[in-house]
């Protein structure tokens, strides 16, 4: 078979469509069955969630109620959670891949001692880049009147925190979840007296706050807690909340954070998941990737191609004179992403059913086991080549910000770095198939 490897980048048929940024929504939750194990879920539309990993994290001691997740500037996912029914600590953990978590520390917030309660910590990143945790504290334990406080990160490692500061909300409010839209801070929180989720706004994080939605203002009824917001791809907001008195979970949508639609039950997780947060992340741009049987040639080592060897991915020298087996190992069927049809997956031509996926950040060839985590790991979104020149780069779907790149001729999913070396290592020419 003649192989047009030198000029094939311009000779194959175009892909059927171009893709824009592809969102996915990461959820961390505790469940009705366990207050000590955190579950991780993922969704392409913020409504239908699939379990990625059960019991993904158990802290060294205590509980993991009310887990809140964010992506920090260092590329890691950080978790903050309630550590116990009483006490004055909140717990922190982090992960590079959302499924394997490492305990970092419990932070003593110093408000209420062993007889008080510190609940429902939530991440809040302000528009000035500052990072805060907003939590609810009572000086009299679980029966006391809670009010929201905040602590602010004093360093980029999130290992040092300011003294607690009151948020300026009256007593007997709990579960504050804050977002900022424009110059306005929006706080959705539970009124412990009426058991309604209410809405307050302010022009400063520390108030003064004006309650703009009280009582049954949204028509969702009472017995609700744990509000959490995420921004949808179309610009609307989705508010999730726990109907703990009925044992069900719901969400409602808004275009302006002032008026919301009717509550919709969260199919599949209602009655299972409890008080969670949902982190939206986007991957990819408008770069289409040619589909069908293809090979990936390195931009900075044009005699080398991505291939699998002993079920690991390498960048090896290959050509038309290489053995058929070697050329087949560097040929993949590029198709719609297993986790999202707007991105792409790479199936081996000589091991059908086996796909390139990242595993502990190393690129491997494994059989599709049908799990959500496999589908996410094996999905990559097209990006305009970081090195330019008509090349293509591939961003991980479920770890946005990490790119397919070679390092010591081994393929990895590494965090984007603003260097010419990284740009070259993470850029490829999608060629006609070597085999």
C-alpha cells in the first residue's frame, strides 16, 4: 500500500463538522448511604449524571458531608467539606484527576470550639482572583442558630487562611452559596426558621445584603437545603437543591438569577445524592479533527508517530518501510468521543475495542469497559495546534487544561504550560493512516 505520509495532512477528506467548546459538569456528593465516602459523577448536560467513581475519597477521620469542588490555578481539583456534626474544623483534599484524592489538612476556623458546629463549606472565587471558603457556624452545636462566615486564602497553595469574618447575614441562615454576576453578589441560602431557600444580593461580599427573594418566592415549597449553582453553556444558571424532607433532589433554571422556573427532579440521582456542588468545565475550540483511520505525527519530531507498544503510548520513528505490525500500532480510527460526540476518541485498528486513554496521566491503550470514567479518559477535544503551522492539539475532555503531549517520547496528559517546548510537544499533524 502506498503511504502518503509527508503531505497527507492536506489530502484527506474534511471532518463532517467543526466543534465549539464542549462543556462537562463534575459533581462531588455524599449520599444517603454514606456520610464518610464521597461519590464523583459527571454529565454532558448538567441534568443526566453518570457515576464516575463510588467511594472516591474517604477522609482519615470524620465525615465528608457537603463536599464542594473547584479547579485551582495550579491545575489541581480541591475539595472542602464538613468534617463532623460538631466541632470547629473544615476538611481539605485535592486531586489531579478527580477520581484519586489526597487528604491535605483540616483547618480550624476558631469560632465555636468542640461544642459548636461548622457546616457546609463552599468555595467562592471572586472576580479579583481571591479564593474564599464560605461556611455556616453555630456556637451552640446542631441546635444553635447558624450564620455564614468566610475565610480567605492567604497564599496560592491554599495552606494558610485568614481569620473568620462574618458575611453580614442575620442569624439562623445556613448553606450559603455565593456567585458573582457583573458587580452583584448573589447569595442563595436556607432560612432555618421557615426551611425555604432564599435569595439575597449585595455589592460587596461582606454586605450589606438585601433579601430579594423570601418565603416561597420561587414556588418550590419548603423543606429545602443545600443550594448550589452552575453556569450552563447557553449562559443560564442552574440551581440545585435538596428536598431533604421528601428525600428528593431538584434543580431550577434562571437567565438572570432573579426569577427561576419550576423545579425539575434530578433523574437518576434524586433520592441518592445529597448536598453537592457541580463544577462546569469546557474543553476544545472550533477545531475539527478528520475522522476515520488516521495517524498522528509529531510536530517537532516529524519522523515520529504516536503508537501503542506493550499497551502504552509512545512517540516512535516510523515510515512506509516499517513493518506492517508497527504501522498498524500507529493507526487509529478517529471517531466521535465516547464521552461527548463533539470531541474525539482513538480506537486501535489492530486491537478493536481498545482506545487510547489517560490513566494516572499516562496515555495507555485499554479495552473500553463501558464505564463513565473510561469514556471520559478516552475522549479528547480538538484545539488549534499550539505550535501553529496547521497542526492540531488535543485537550482532555474530563481534565480540561491537560493536553496530549510527548515527554521523553512517552505520551501523557499534562497541564498546559506557556513554553515553546510544551507547544511543540503537544502539537501533531493528523495524517493519512500508516496502515
